[in-house]
């Protein structure tokens, strides 16, 4: 930074303090930083192109549906060119790519499934590692994805209540 910029910044700071604006400005700056940190934390839960490609390679090894693999490869390409992440409010309908990725991630594992597991308790994480297919089967056909709907579907499938609610909460953190 050059000296002129430093002098301008210092003069602005003195003026702001003199006018009594420093406290609200600091509060606003803290709020912006907190919002940016929360957005960055939420973005880390979204699948990256590398996450999707890792899942695709696992799906190929397990002999998964070629049409679904092709759809995920197309989504990975969209993530690479920047058109795949839309943070707008999404409806998690049956055909939503994120919903399909979550189910496939639970079924086949991979780095992105690890992000989901990382958001739940150790007990729930161990349960996911052992019973990913059972969880995927339980939630795959749930109409409207919400934390409660997912948890109820998992409990009906025989998953312990506390684990079901932990997993449902983690899935919704990733899904929206």
C-alpha cells in the first residue's frame, strides 16, 4: 500500500471516530465478516468438481447406473466452469442433482460423503460408514426433503432415532 492510501485511511478513521460513527461501522464490518465466514463454511459443504469425480469413479467401480454417472460427470463439468453452484433457494425434488449426489454419496462413499459424515457425531458417523446403503434406501424415495421427513423415513427403516436425526440434520446442511 502506498503512503497516500495510508494517509487517506488514517484521516478517514480519525474523522469516523470524531463523528461517533466508529462503533456502528465496526459492528457492520464484524457482521459482514461473520456473514462471509458463514457463507464460506456453507460453500465448503457443497460438492466440488473433484468431489463429484471421486464419487463417479467409485460408482463406476461398483457398477452403478451409467445414465446417473453421465449426469454427474456433466454436473462436475458445470462446477468447473462455474455454472454449477447456485446458492439460491432450491427445491429438493426427486430430480435435483444435489439430492441424487447425496444418495449416491451415501451409497458409494467417497470424499464428499466424508463431508456429510464429518457433520454428525462419531456414533452417527460410524453408523453411516456401516449402513450407507440402508440410509440411502430409506431416504431415496422421500417426497419432500426436510429434516423431519428424512429422520422419520430413517427411523421407519430401523435406524436408531438419535442417529437418524443427526444424519438428517447433516444432510440438510449439505442439501440447502
